[in-house]
């Protein structure tokens, strides 16, 4: 799934500066170029530039200081749940540590969301989840379409958990899920494609049986399988 290009001047400035910070073009502790230079670079007004800086400040990526300038903050200050920040990581090249942190986060809440869904999922929810799981196993679909189905499955499951915080977190990490699934979903191996679908359908059956513990374990298995697939992908590219 391609990330939509920013349309407004404000969004373009935020995108370019945010991407530059994540990529290391502007390193932690560095003072960003002054207003005059940035206004000339982006061909925007000072008002738009100031609003863009406020947006980046809200994301925790910069810290303005009077008579000194706007300093880039360290990565531990960034809002990693922000969808823009996640998109910029995938756009600029993600590393193994970043991927493992994402999987740790998923393991921290998705299995419990699955156990809650075993109680709260409606028949309509189960039908939708089953359809998405089936789509993942159809080799006639592109890798992109199967990845989108995979992402929608996990987002929907967080939504039907019945916990509003789970729904919010699921929405926030949508950007990371699609990037991970595009990398970890098998491209052409029909056996692997079928296995992805089968494991998701097993989770749906656990939900249908209202078996919270089985649903939790099935979700843990799904996440661990995905982590193994993506680490194999990363290692194969490293040794190639």
C-alpha cells in the first residue's frame, strides 16, 4: 500500500522535515536551519512554517527554544504511536531493532484483544473476519491485497474486543501493520499462503467457540510466525 502524498503546503513541510529527522538527515541535538532558509527551501510562508514546527513539536520530534532555534530531539522523545512517525520509518528504511520493537508491542496487547473478542465478537464480525482470513489464502490475489486483508483482520479484531483503548491502539499502529505484512506475507509459495490463512481461520474458530484462552494463544502464534517470517526476509537480504 502506497502512502498518500501530502497535499497541503503545511503537510508537505511536516513530511519533508519529519522524514529528514527519522532518516538522520537532521540528527538528534542538531538545530534546524533558520526560518529564512526553510521558507526559501519549501517556498512557503512563515505562518505555514511555524504551524509545521508546532506539528512536529506535538509529535515530540523537535523542541523550539527562544533565541537558540528549534532543536531535534532524541528518538526516545518521539511519539512512536503517531501514524506519520511510523510511516516515515518505513519510508526511510527500517532496521531489525525497530521491527522487533513493533512485534514486542503487538505481543503486549493483541493476544489480550483476541481473548476479549472471544466474548464480544458478533456473528457479523466473525463472518467478516472469516472472509478476510480466506482472502489471505487465495493465491490468485496479489501480495498487496493479501497484506491489506491481513492488516484489516487485525484492526477489526482490536475493534471488536469491546475495549475502546484497544480500538485506539489498533488504529494508531495501522501504518506499522501494513508495512510489516507487506514484508512478511509470502509472495508465491502456495503452501505458505495457505498456512497464513489456516492459522487465521483457527483464530476465528476459537472466537466462534467463545474460547478466550485459545484465541489468545492463536494470536500469539500468529504474531510469532509473522516475526519469524520477517526476520528470515531481513536476514536473506542481509546475506544476499
